[in-house]
């Protein structure tokens, strides 16, 4: 069965992907997370729904993350998102769907932890969490300690040039990661089967991201 969102083979040589291309895609996905999609509520709505069902933000966050891990390996859910996420660069729709679920999970954890998801600093930290980019050393260079139990308001004081440095590392890390997996090839897109980019990989990766997001935004521990 031919999937409607599967990328077709492109025999024309396309420009190589750059960190800027990846960040453009991440920016589009982040806005989709904040605003929601027809089949997927916004981060704020999702977070409030879980918070109402639990006595603590910790419990709500853990429940939310467990459900997102399941979604990230469910081909039906990801297939439904495939045609709804519009990206400015040629990333396969199913890759964008996986990134959407993972980023939305992180942003929801940040919201539950009291972070302003509309803040540039929080957005960059969400990207870093998604890509597994260590930020403590970069931020310490501007005199802000985020090693352990950082106060939320300190994050908002991180200057833009530091955010740019973190974003560059994020873009490079994601390009490298996907390149190794053979997922993103801007010269020749190969259709991926089943709506999921390697379910086993998604499951393990999403669990790692969930653990990192909980540590960063719920426990306020950015030590790694």
C-alpha cells in the first residue's frame, strides 16, 4: 500500500542540508507544538489536561511522557500527522512527525515545570534537549550556572549569542544523527515504510529524551 505522505525519489541533485535548514524545520515544528494541529492539541492544552488529572506536576509529566513514548512508535498516529506538518525544507513527513511528538513532549514538560514556552531561551533549551546537546558549559561562559537546580528566571537572562551557539550545535547534531541513520538525504529521498522511522530506534531514543526532559524541566537539573 502506497503511503500518501511518503517522500518520492528525487533524481535531481538537491542542495546539501545545513544547520540552518534543520533549525528552520525545528522552528516550524515548535510553532506547530505551541499552536496545535487539527488532530493534536497545543502544548498548553495538553499540559493542562494532564495537570488536572494529577496532584503534582511530577506525576502529570510522567504520565504524559509515557503516552508520548507510545505515540512515537505508533504508525497510525504518526501517519495521521504526516500531512499536517508543513516544513520549509525537504525533510520526509514521517521524520517531521517523530520530531513533532518528541519536541511536543519536551515543550509540555517545560510548561509543566513553569517555563515560558514562548521565550526564546526556553525554545532553544527544548531544541538542545531534543538533540542531546549539553548546554551547561556554554551557559557558564556567560556567568550563569545551570548545572543543578537552576532558577527558571535565570534561563531568561541567557543572551542571544549564547542561544545562537547552542542552536548551531543542535542543527549539526541532528544532521549528523539523521545522516548516520540514513533518514535524511537531501540529494535522494527514499520512501520510508510504515510511517515510522525505525520503531525500535524511536522507542529507545524517545525514552532517553523523556528522561532528559524530566531532569531538565521538572527537576531543574541541567548538569548533562
